[in-house]
């Protein structure tokens, strides 16, 4: 059974295309802000569907979205956050695990492809992969930064969208500076080998973990969908 | 100045339950009915979080149905516990409105 969340997301993406540019920006900001909350992902997509529906009907009646939703979109989102179903501990754990496994998996794959490991595999038939302190530190920073950036973006979606140039410039400079530090760590500490490992072990572990988490998540979302029906 | 939001929330919840108990309906129509009965400054955005809350408390349930205007609409139905909640709201409102009216008609001695 396909993940109902993905189905709903696709439906919403189709609906989004019918929105005016102005309404699309408003809905995007609202959904982005809702993602900073503890509302579960399936509920956020449901809210997105309903808000988009409201906006589309308003468009057809030649009304503005603020005629329907009021002027304070952030306050409306806060009300929705307060009244909606909150994520359970299980849902939170699945979400964090998914992001961690996906993030670490991607960085690990990049490490294989852009280090000597790939040459060792194909040229010498050696599966040993050197784990450097640079890789560990930069992976740690990358994951922490990704979480922080996500939180910053979602919590400040309205402010960032209001074309507050100063905030945007500060954010871009900060973002670039932090990533430069991460890359410097990777480059200059790259040669300090801590230990070597057969690259297949983490690959298999991460792949199994990813599939398992994805299946548990799909199962959980589909169960929520059944209770909604 | 008097903060009307708290009073409005509880009152609106009761009124929304009553409207849904009479007829299966959707957000915009509920808003039009409430405005028609004299609730000023009510918008769909005002009642939407309340509908989410009522749904979470299992007092109402919803299903999407095709709409002649745009995408499918979410129609709301009252549940058994919603009817019980509405009955207790009506009883409480009657008693409290009598009490409040008596107090508000008092004159300064």
C-alpha cells in the first residue's frame, strides 16, 4: 500500500498550481510555519489541503485570502497548532531517525564517492574505508546545521518571506560561513585516520535502517489514514 | 477593555455544534450562518481552528465531498458525543445567560 501521506502531498501539489501567486506564497508560508510545530505531518498536509481549498474558493468568489482567513496568518497557524493533534513520542522518534539515517547515509555515500575509497574498490578490489576525524566532525556539524537551518526557516517563514533583506543577508552569510567551517574541518582533518572499516557494513546497516524506518512510517501513516476515514 | 476571545471561543463552539447538528455543512457555510445570526467579524479563519478542535475531541467528524466551486470541500457531521456536548452546552448556556442577564440589569444604588 502506498504511503497515504505521499498521495496527499501529491494531491496538494496539484491544487497549489491553481492558486494565484499571492495566495500560493501565503499558503507556503503558513505550511512552512506549521512544520515548526509538533503537529503530525499527515495533519499538516490535511490542513494544507483545507487552506488551499479555502484560498481557491475565495479566488473563485473574487475575494482575497485575508477576507477569508483574516489578516494575521501567524495567529491562525498558532491557533491550529494549539488545537490540532500533536505528534506522539513514536512519531517524533520515527521522524528524527528518518532524518538522521537519510542525512548520514547521504554524507556517507558522498564520502565513499569523493574519497580514495571508490578508487580502492574499483582499482585494487579493497573494501576497506578509512574513517577520518574530518569525516566524523563534518558529518556531525552537517546534521546539526541541517536541523538548525530547518528550525530557523520554519519558525521564521513569515519574516523571511516578507522580503526582510537584512535577515536574508545575515542568514546567507551565516549559512555560508558555517558550511565553510564544516568543509575546512573535512579538508584539514581528512588525513587523520581513526580506524578502517569494510565500507559494506555501514552501507548495509544504513540501507536496512532506512527501509525499516520507511516501512514503519508508511504503516503508521496508513493506520492514521484508516482512523480518519 | 474586555477580552472577548475566551468568551467567543466557548460560545462559538456551542453554536457550531448546533449548526452542524441541524444539517451536514462545511466551513464557509457555517461562517455565513453565524454572520447571519449576528456574530460580527467572523471569518472562515476564525472558525477553522475550532472545527479542528471539535474534530480532535471527536465531537464532529468530517469527509471530503465534491464541490461545485473549486476543489472538494470538507463536510462536517456531528457525533454521538457531539450531541451530548451540545445538550450540556445548551443547558449550561440557559442557566448562565439568565444569571448574567440578571446581573447586567442591576442598577447602581
